[in-house]
């Protein structure tokens, strides 16, 4: 009993709680607003690292401030509160009657009551879909702990007999979209070739999934399904204590993990806007395989590393602890000073702004905004105030339909910068829910259609973009600004003054909004000459 208690020291115990529905509800509520001590400490350590660039420190300190805002339980950590992923391992004789129905019930309740974002769409035909307004279905996978498709996490092995262990994960679209899979052969299993493959694949991650990342790499697996399941679990921290000693069931490789961190540091991407802190950790797993194939996968968990362990027993529920008061952590105050100093510069009329910082106001006159941006260079910092349009994938698709039918774009498209975002639902009494940028590259296909008609001449989002977009910026004199990802609670609480829905309300979180911001921090990524910040890094 004493050994079990020691292995569960990082869990809160809730006696007599045996409800699967309540377990899911409590887990997703906790992980949506608070981080584990381990994850927050890794961000603090990175922010205080002598290797960190000024931009690294600024973004990381904003992430820490974001964690402090979210911990109050009103604004979730990220605007994309994610698909509800539930992985479970049954140990001994634990009753699982109505398991999927009960977990789904808990997911439905917490996403509704805590005002989390509904991110799923469900098909109404092969090509059309709608918002179900409940974030369902959840992804639920339950295994026998002795016969799982992938190796069981160590905490499952330490769980009491006759229990059901879980990892709950809120997985956003940005980090999921970074997953890559190769159906390889033994030819990849040389030090030289695998190292080269790692360098190539890690360079493709870019910054659109909100680094710094937890990097996961899995080689081997008896099937593609086993490989990708192991990748998902590795990115969630399930194998953090997996052995480094080679064995026939699966192990980690320390040398390749160190190489992954070195490649990440040398990429120059940093924590989104240049630097060394592109990743916080890496896990490389080797599994057995069929002699004719070698599946290999790469993936990330973003800075919103929202994973939580739980163990349900006959006596009650063990729920992994998280940090309710981030500001009390060692090094927190020192780390957030980087953001505070920058904000003091922004708000002070008596201090001169840095040479590479511009203050821009959007009043509905696009020519004026373009004039204020003027000769801004990639990497310049922009402090943006005024009205911006908020629209993303579904709205852009509808605008394209108008163009295809020979109709004009809505007048609002021509007046304001367009921010690609889909906020979380608005808490009672507040202006807006957690608000952060989504991946810019998904809108690149609309470059010519929009810019040639005077729209999208200034856009805000996150991540690197295609050559098609940068070429269009040069052709039409447009700018792309990067807004820090991973700070959605902070943006909603401190930088947004008002919002109204202008169009397409049926799209839910993807409706077109007009939002007023004040002193929103951005960075010039692509300027009107087609110069690109990330291309310059490479």
C-alpha cells in the first residue's frame, strides 16, 4: 500500500468518486485551465536560459502570464480547446459497463458548462458539414493493460489492481496537422540516413503549431496503426519514464533525442519569432516491426501541452495534480519580467520605442494601415490597435464561392486587416472567449482571389506561409503579421476591447467578427517587398 501511495504522489485523491462521467468532466476541466508543475517549470527554465533570444524570452514570458490568467478558471489556456481524446487501460476486473456513453456524457457537460470551444464539424454530405454545437464525438480508446496495441505507460503499471487508468488530452488542430508518416523500410535504419530524415522532417514543423514543442518520433511498429498510436501517446508524455535499455517490446533512444533537440535549436525558429527555444523536450521511441516495412512518424505537442492522467479505482478517483497558482512557482516572477518590460515600453509615452517597433492603428481605412506599415522589415515589432476582421477557413470558403459566382466580396473585407482566428465561447460578463491566431498557411490558396480584389492586404495569424503567399504580398504590396500563439487567455483578457459578429453566424466559432484590439503585439513576417522572416532564418 505504501508503494502505491508513493507512486501516486503526483495525484489528488477524491474518495468514493467512481463515476466515469465525472472523471472525464473533472479531467477536461482541469487540463483546459491549468498546467502540470513539470510543464510550467520547463517553460520557466527555457525563459531563463542563457541560450534564449530576446524574442524567445518575450514569447515564453507571455505564455507564463497566459497560464496565470487561465488558472483563474475563466479563460481556457488556448482558444482551440481541442478534440477530446481519451486513452484508457483496464487492469484486472474493472467494470466498464456503458463506458463510452458515460465518458461522452462527461465530455459533453464540461465543454458546455465551462464555455470551451466547439471545434468539431460533422458531415451532412461528403462535401458539406455543420457545427454540432457540442464538440462531439470524442475520440475514446480503451485497452487491456496487458495486451495494448502500444506499450503501456509506467503509471498504468503502478496503478492499483482492478482499476482503469486514463490519459485525457485536448488535442488542437494545429499540432495534429504537423503529424507526418512514412511507410519506410530497413534502409532508413542507419545512423546517417535516420539523422538526415530527422533534420528534414523537423524543419517542416515550422511555427504554426505554437512552439516551443514537445517533439515525438517513433520508428517501427507492427502496423501503421501501432506506430501512430505510439506517436500520439509519446507526444502526450505517456512514455516519459520508458526505459532506454533496448528490449523487444519498445524503448527510447537517448542519443537521437539529444540530436532532435540539437536540430530544433539550430533551426533558428525559436519560440515562434527566432531563437533557440524551438522545443522543450523530445522523445524518440523504437518499436518492433515486420521485416518488410518500417513505419516512421513525427509529431508534436504544442506549448498548450494539455494532458492529464487519472486512475479510477473501487475506492475513488486519482487525478493528476496541476498548478493552481503559477505565480508562486520558483523563477516565475523573474521569467515574466521579460513581458513586463516590453509592455512598459509599449505603454509609456516618455520612453522611446525601439527602432524596429511601430505603432499602428486600424480605423477602417486600409490605405492608411498600409501607409503606417510603410517600409517595415521582417522581424519588426508592431503594436496594433483599432478594428480588425476575424475570419478563418469556413468564411474564406464562402467568400471564394461569391467570387466563383461573379459576385463582389462583402465591403468589410476591403477595410480591415484580417486575423485568422476562432475564439472560444465567451464567458459570462466578458467581451470574448480565449482568442489566439490559427495557422496562416491554410488560407494561402486564397491569395490571388482576395488580394487582386483589395482584400487580405494585411493579415494576422501564426506560422510560416507558402511562396505563393509571399509572392502575392510582393505583387500587391501586402503584409503578413505574426501574432504569438499559445497566449489566448492573455489576449482575450488584456488586448481585446470589443467584438461583434458581422456575418455567417451559423459558422459558430468561425463566424466573421469585427474585433477592436488595443496594443496587440505582432511581428512583421512578410512585408510588401515579399521579404519573409522565416525564409531569412533558413
